[in-house]
């Protein structure tokens, strides 16, 4: 297992901050480090980069970067690092910034200059000075610079947090393309759940210098013992396949394990993989299939477990399908209706899904 | 009005001394500045204070100690035989040593400020791009701190040109060997050679004006570059 994972174990004090955090995640796709500000995400990622030195160990795809006896300095670790602020070299042009970490040896590099420039849409900026770029352009150049150093692991420390919403929306598609096109594991720090739901495959949940849980995004979203499932906008991300497309009324059918969703969407190709997001507040429960309703998505499901909340509401974990073994959903209902319908774990119900959102293109099945 | 022909001798000597001193100070001052910025040792401020001491010390005090140190019975007396001299006092190398120590803060301070203003981020970014500390220093830190180097060089040069007390103490006043401009002016006045004295003095005023003007222009450029 450890030969294709990112395995991290840090403990100790840095200044007055105490970190005691371990996790192991697959070295593929996007792993989001998620938690409130000041929970140690940045310290963690800086330790992985070798910019900070804290007791512990760190190995990436079987390569030991740090253990009790060894500490490999930052410049010998095959990483790419994207800082919160772009941190471009102001005395170099965009092109020379991009080339700064590019290996000089002319072996056919995995990530080519032209490829990166096109991917990030920075063709027109190459001869400019970083001083004359907008915040979004700067961050794109910083991402390109990190990619061209041919990293084996890309570390991104809230690369969007210093940007306004418009600029964020401008960069997110590039990050998604990155995720689709390059087989490069990414560790991505964020305190914005919407960003995580859009980009991440795995999640490392942090709180006050500790790791609460690490695993696949949808597993952690569905874990009722974690704060995520109880938060105000708790939701589940589902990876779905397009199985039908009705051009006449603009609806597409997307299949997940144990059920399918019908939703209005731009024309999609059959077989495409997309990510859906279903909020707990948008899922209500019925004991019988409603006969007449404007809600188009009514799916058979089984109540797997529940958790009561302090605000007289109940969050239930559902398994789709008549036997409850399909994809998981969260449903949030009031305690009162819960009692009126005599709902309980193990019961077969119908999940009425009021809203489904398409969040991003899913990478082609590996 | 006739100027005495050897008026050029102190000018040439002064320029030679200032140029040598500046070059040595850039070579010695850069690692010191870098260390002062990057080191986390508690006693680094003590070293910084030591470097800055000439700012407040009467030049004659430093000159006195240097005279003792460079003289035949000090460490200078051990070094001097290497090139066949008996002592470093009252020699050009002695003047250079004195000027280097005395002008050190004027070079170290601007370079240190420039390194500090740069922050750690550019060096970290370079490290994450696989640049060794050595490569990062030359390709990132030095270019980013270049206004500091320019300021330091100008100040070091100008301060060495204007020095009087230290050179008088350890160099004496030997025409062609250790008699620099500021001492020469003093000498001319003593001997009532007012013409020579005023020519040199006026030259020094013009020089000082140019230096200050250059400094202000560099500073203005730095502010513009930073924004």
C-alpha cells in the first residue's frame, strides 16, 4: 500500500503551534486538506515540502523524504508548490519564471512547456513582467511554474484564497483541466467546502493541529460522526455516468450506483462522467412513492443510520437501491416529521431529491 | 593662479583607496549581511552592533586601536613581513584595512535592509523549484537586492573618500603614499595654500552633492519598483 501513497506523520511544536497529525492517502487525484483557518494545514504542507522541519516522517510513493534520521531539504524534493500569493520572481519575465525550475537536461519531459502554457491559457503573457499581471494571471503563471519543475507531487496552499470570486471562477476550470489531463497527485489546502466538493477526490479533515479523518471525499461526507455531515450545508458528492440525453426537454439522466438522477443540463455525451452534488437539506423522505409531485427524482433507498441534532432536526444516512447497498445520500428532516412517519434505521423509504447540481466533469475512468 | 602639480596625487590616491575599499566591502559585507538576516542565533544582534560601532565611535579611537594592531608589535607586524614590510601602519594596505572597518556599516546596512525587505518567500519559491541555496542566492536574492548593493557601494565609496580621522591616525600624512584628499586639504590650509585647498574643497562639495542625488534617485526607483 505504501508504495503508491502519500504517507505523513508529523508531531511537535512549531513556534507555539502544536501539530500532531498523521494520514495516508492514495498518491493520485486531488486530496484536499480541509479545516478552519489556523488548524495547521499550511504548517503540514510546508513540512511535506521541507520548508519547515518538524519531527516525524514523510514518504511519497515509497520515497522517504523524512524520517527519524534523514531530512531531505526542500530543493531536493520533487515537489511543485503553489503559494497563497503567487510569489513570482519580479525581476524575471513570465517566460523566465516558468523556465526557472524546468530541468535543463533535454530528456523529453513529462510536462512540456507548450502543454502547460496552453492548459493555463498564458500564451499572451510570456514576455510580460509579473508586475503587470492581474491576480488571477499571476496565480496561473505560478501554477505553470510549479508544473514545469516536473514534480511528483503538487502542493497547493489555498491558491485561490487571495482572489475575488470572479477570478476564482476564472481559475477553477484550469484546475479542473489540470486534474483531468495530468496524472499528478495534488495536495490542495482549502477552507472552502464548495471548492473541495468541486475538485477533491480524497479529503483530509483537520481540526486544531490534528487529523480528524482521511479518506475518499464521499465516505467522509457520509460519516455521521464527523462534523461535515452535520454542518449547515452538508452534502454528498456523487460520481455519475451519463446514460441518456433528452434533447427535446433538455434533461439528462445520470446513473450512480443504486439509482439514477434526471436533471436539466446542457447537452452531455452518453458515457461521460460527471460529479453531482446533493445537499442534505434538499432530500426529504417518504414511506410510499408519491404519485403526483413536481419532484422528478424519487429514489428507493434504505435508512442506514441517523444522528439527531441540537436544532430538533435529524440527519439520516441513506443507501440507494431497494437493498440500500448503492451510493450514499444524506437527508435532513425535522424531528417532528421523523416521528410522525415512524422512521428508523433499517427502514426502506423513498428519497425525494429536490435539487441536484452538476459540479464538474469527472476524469475519464482510469 | 597656479596650482601645485602634486594636487593630483591625493586625488588619485583617494580614488584608489575608495575603490579598493568598496570592492572588499562588497565581498566581505554580502555574506555578513546575509548571515545577519537569516541567522536565528541570539548573539547575531551583538555582531550587528559590532559592525555598526564606527557609526558612533570617534574615528580617532578606531584609528588608535588600529595603529596598535597594525604596528610592529601587533598582528599587523606579523603580517607585514609577508610582503617585506616591517609594519602595516603608515602604509596603503593599512589604510585599506582601516577604511574597510570604518565604512563597513555603510555597506552592510543597505544590503541587510534589501535582503530583509525581500522576505523569505522568494528564496522558498526558488527552493521548491529545485534551486540549491547557492543558485537561489545568485539568481534570486542578489538581483532582488540589487538596489541595496548599489546604495551600499555608493555610500561605502563616498564615506571612504570623506574619511579623515582614521586615515590620519593610521596612515599619517605621507604624500603619494598615504596622503588622501581630506588630509591634503588640512595640509594645504596649514601651509596657507588657499587656492589648492579651495579647489579640493569645492570638488568634494560637488562630489557629495552627486552622491546624495544618486541615492535619492535610487530610492525613488526602488519605491516605484516595489509598488
